[in-house]
C-alpha cells in the first residue's frame, strides 16, 4: 500500500473513531431517554427575566485528493504534485438571549483551522494579500438582534446584524454548511408571516471570510438585496412547496474573475467592469397520487449588466424520485437533470453565463464539487437505501457536458471560476462521475459521514489540456447541541 493510501486509511479510521467515541461513545439510546441529557440541562439557563439558550458545534473532516490532474482548471497541489490530503476543524459556540418575548439577541463565534493543506491560496480583499481559504482563527460569525411585532394588524419581525441567509434548497443562496469558513452577511431582514404567504426581504453586504486584517469586515462597494416568498400549499393537494423570489447583487469592486477583453486602439486590454445582476426564480415541490412518488423543479432567469455587456442567462433543476416502502432497506430511486447557460462569445454585447449568487458549494452537482450551476448540463441517477434507522447509503452516477465549449468550466468546490484559454474546437463532453455517500447517526448529537467519488475525464478535458481523472475521499464527524 502506498504512503498516500496509508494516510487516507489512517485519517478515515481516526475520524470515524472520533465519531463513535465522541462524548461517551455509548450506543444511541431512544430519543425519549436522550431528551434529558447533560447538554439539555446546560444549554438552557435563566438570569432574572432573561432566558439563555446555548448552542455549539465541533466538526472535524479529512479530505484526500489523488491524481487530481484535470489541467489548469483544477490543479490541486500548489507545489506541483497531483495528490493532497488535509484535515479541517470547525468549532462554533453561540448564545441566544431572550430579553422579552419580542426581543432576542444572538451571538456566535467560530474557529476554523486546517492542517497540511497544499492547495493554492486565495486573494483577500481589499489589499489582495494571500490567505488560506479554509482557515479563520477565532472570529465573530453571527451577531444579530430579532424584534417581533405581533400586536399590530400585520405580524412582522425585524432581524438586523451579522447573520447567515439560506433560501430554499441553497442553489442560489445558502448558509454553505460544507465550507469550513461559510459566508455570512451584515444585513437588515424583514419577515412577514402572513396568510397564505410568508415574505422575507433583506438588504445587506457580504462579509469577507476570512479577512486578512483579522476581524472579518464587509466587502466594500458590494450590496445584496432580495425578496423571498413561501406560499402555503396545504389546500393544493399535489403541491408540497411553492416559492417565488427575486435577488439583486451590485458589485462595484471591479471584480477580478469577471474580466472583459476590449480593444483600446490597437492594443487589447482587460477591463475589470462592475456587475449589476438581477435574478427571478421559482421553486416547486410536490407528489403524484402517493407520497412515494415526488418531483421538484427550480427555474431562474438572470438579467442586468456585466461591465458593458447585457446579462441574458438562465438555469433549471428538475428531479423525480420514487421510494419503495415494502422492499428491504426502503430504496429510493432518483433521476435528476441540471442545466445552466454558458456564454457563446466573449466578443459580443451579451453575457450568457449563469451566475449563482451564494450557492451551496457541495453535493448539488456531484460529490466531488467539480461543477457549479454555470455553463453545464448534468444527468444524474442515484439509489439511496437505509439498512437501519440510523444508516443511509447512496450511490450515484452523473454525466456532464458544458453548455458552450467556448466558455469556461466552472467548479463549485472552491466557489471560484476556473479560467482557461477558450478552445472553440473542444468537445462539449466533460466526463462522468461515480459517487458513494454513507451517513451514520451515532446518537442524537453525533454524526459520521464518509464520501468517495471518481471522475472519468471526457474529450473536453483532453481537448483543452492534459488528460486525467481524479479520486476524492473524505471522512467527517460532527457533534452539535
């Protein structure tokens, strides 16, 4: 067995063992017996008329990439190698104080670290110093105040401060649970729980995480607005969820990834223009005749300005699943299709690459996170089984193509755009991915997750650079209360 393989096996065993023995390591007891454990006693405290509620999370994860040689888009090891294995930790501690029934304050700190990471560093804003993308030592993650006005004619809630924002399934806006340093916002949020619709509106700025100056500050000249509506579908029998939303992002920082090549005299140069991006979307979920056959769709259109070009893009997600309740392990079969437009030409006045705002970076388009919801087509088949109440296993296969081979291949794993010189002669078939995902709930508070993926490179990869496949493995244990 090679040294790389031994390191992967050792890390897997260590992290799984941590999950199994975490905080006593006893076999999971029935929920009724766990309800009165020590953490329930500690997390609720009272001082005078103020009710305190404590929360926390400790997560440890090992990631291992092997033969990650998919050309310049995704070179993993900054030292020139094709293999990288590293450990991440993320620890959170929060306290919620209910001053009155109407006024609630919440503060949460986070410490994120990593060891033995060989990948490229990212550039920080605004000073463009390099920093580690997965580490942010002891910083403020959330600090918000919630005020509820229930006595008026219209119930309304105001939430102001540093907070996470998660909408729907996270394809456009997510709390980004996978990332070691997920994005948060300094925002003002208004929540109106009306009937038959709940309306959420917000205005805010994204926080640079991590910030090279120490404390995480907001990104200057970057504004984010949105309205999200969730409709009551109880009276519409086949419909389980129905959401309508509109988003607006204004980025006036001359964003580096979105460069436009223009002509000045006889010399071409790169113009770092601003982005004013609007999105309108719909998310719907339902069932057909029986709860075992389910469907879901999400469709988004985008418009606005990308430097001197007009944005004209869209994306679609569709999925059908069926559960066999009378078969052992209650298998669920899943068929899914995802697509998002790409740019046909960088020299015209239309920008057609679909740009998700702040999406979940893991799992939506394959376990290896090699693809974002941009310039892509994905066909996916999966089978999920549950051998025991606490164990879930899923096997999936995906086929990927780019929408336009003149555009880039966009990856969601690092939430950045992976540029390469456009090759109009390239084949649009990028490759196939096979995934295995195992989730085990050790007890009410401790979970272990293991994943493996293999990518088979297609003609697009060999047409635009050195050919190669990739293997990805991770083991993660999470404790929360």
